């Protein structure tokens, strides 16, 4: 795929004109050249200096010239393949291919019995992973919950361990420590093998710069290590419009672009060709309540806009969409989640994280995950578009049936209705009012019943016995070292 080509942008949702993207990109280049980015990591500064950056070691600031930036963007792969635990290709992140996964790192869970928000346990996370494994429209896992019943020092490793034990799906994850990333890479290598892990990546690691225009020691090192291991890294700038970035959406996009480019340069100078995803988690700052509403339409617009810039650069894209700021499953949760996922789909964003999440990215819900799976299904159908062919135009069938017949008994209908329609589960009520069945209950109750049914019936594919033993031994060694 050619780089820097407006022709590559999706012919769907466009919020920015070509001139808009040019202006935002030019603004980001000016920031990187004139102001620079602060890296709280000596190795990062050394890499940037060796690669031609203008580095002030005392201030820990690297100024980056346009030539270096463009060269590094050109070296980043235009697509990233994503595989499952068995090494089977799940998808290739490119063009308008889309994969959904639950939002990551929630510190709370909405209890399925009491409906109260509480701290999650390992049991909760195991069940959440198994439920995600059962859902057809959510094709990737995430390390969705930060459990409260294991030591703080190993929580990043433990979350990946639970996913690898309980699902075959690829996973979006991230490390909380520098050592954690190395241990997590070892876990992936146990499951796939060292060579296969490079050829067939099954995990994407999130790395987040700190707004405005900074990288911490941890996230800098995580990005360097991902690049060296050739593990796909998802660069996630988190500008906060009005607080940690300009109040204007355009200004926030300039800062987001500069922060994303600063990560791309570090990754490619570390290891040319290292796989990257152009992502983010920008939001507005709600001045009335000092909150960060991910469900706000402006936050959704920011996500769609920066994905247009990522596609302009010729890179796979990611966004946090499908989240709600509501504290419970209500009309607000459906409104915000549906708008986010549909807009992200129309924008052709490759990795969409967020299903299941409530309360400003802090809470996961089994029931919301079930409902969001249905939104994902409809979004994926939308992504397929309308097929226009001799068969689908159906002109001869219309001639045959018109003026007094119907199409129910026609072979054409039998052949096509399941291909053309997304058929939801009974969680969505499409029945007549007069029928009295369990799906006549309100949607939260139906989702609760469906979640419990799936957890009772779905059996995730087990790991190979020898691989599981090696993975258990590795996790035990990690836990022993922390004692």
C-alpha cells in the first residue's frame, strides 16, 4: 500500500478534508521540529540521537526533523496480521477490515447477581474471558479486567495468563512494568513458539505516551522492547481536550498526531519494519464535572478523525469506541455504545476496543458485553456493504413473482436471506408483542440470562497439555520471584 495517499482513505465516513489533514500533519511536524518530545528514558534518547534526532540529554527532549519522520513512517508496515492461539490467521489489519475486542484494564465489574459495581476477582476475569470466547462477533480478547486478588507486581502477567488459558482468540494487552513485558513475551512464546510468535503474532501491546508530548520511562521501554521482539505495538496517545490538549478538536488532533509520530519514529529507529497500529484514546474534558466522557460525540469524532490521519499515513488503525459513561445498563449505554461502534465501522477503523465497558473506561459488564456483541454483529454487517450483482438485483425473480405473489417460497429467498441479513440472538427483541416468551423481558434481563447460559454451555478449547504445563510453570516462577 502506498504511503501518504488520500486515495487510500475509506470512501465512507470522512470528517476531515484532504486540506484539513495536510494542515494537521504540518502542525504536528512543526511541534516535533520546534518543541520536540520529552522521553524519560536514556535508551530512547540514545536511539533517537543515533537516528538523527536533535537530542538535549539534560532536558530529555528530542526534536525530530520531517525527513526522519517520513522515513520512519515509510518503514512501518502498512498491514499487520493477527492470529489465534493455534497460529491460525484471524484477520489482516488493513483497509476496512475490522475486529472488535472488549475494552481493557477496567478496575471494576458490574456484578451479574446484585447489579452493584465492585472490584473484580480472578474468577470474574476467567468467566469474562470464557464469555468473550463464546461470542461470535467479538473476535479478539483483551486483558479486560485488573483483578484485585493477586499481587500488584504481577497483575499484567496474570491477566495474559488467564486469557491464554481460557481462549484461543488473539488478545489486545499491555504491560504495567518493564519486566512485565518480557515475561508476557515468554508466555506468548510458550504457547506459539519463538519463531512462530514473530511470523504469526497473536497479541498486540498497547503503549501510551503521556500528554502533552511526553513518554515515560516505562512506556518508552515497552515500545522499544516490542519493536525489538517484533510484537505489534498499538500507539495510544491520550490527549484530553481542554485539560491536557487544546480545547479545540483540531488542536487536539495536531497534538495527537505529534505524539503518535514520536512513537512511530522511536519504534522504527529501534527496529526498522517493526509492526505498529496507529491508535489512541483521546477525549474531551467535561468542564462541569471534571470527567473524561468517552461516549461524548466529540470524543467519538476525535477517534474517527485521527483514524483518517492514520490511514493517510498508510498504517493500520485502532480506536476506543463502543464505551459508555453510564454507570448502568440504560438508554445512555445503548446510545453511546451504538453511535461509537457504528461511526468507527463507517470510518473503517481496524481494531475497535470498548465492548462491555461502562463508567469512563473503569467498569466491565457481562450483560453489556452480550448486548454489545449484537451491536458488533450489526456493525460488521454494515461493513460488508451492499452487494450488487445479477443475483442480488433479482430482476428475473421480481418478474416471476409480480404482481400477485410473494417471495417467501422462492429458492432465491432461501438462498439469500441468511447471507443478506444479520440474524441476532434472542437478546434483541424482534418478536410480536402478543407472544409471551422469555425474550419479552427487558433487554438487561435477557442479556443476563444469555450470559449465564453461554457460561454454562460453552467450553473453550483447552491448551495442549504440555503447553499448559509449561505456561503454569512459568507463571509459578513469576509469582515465586515476587514473594
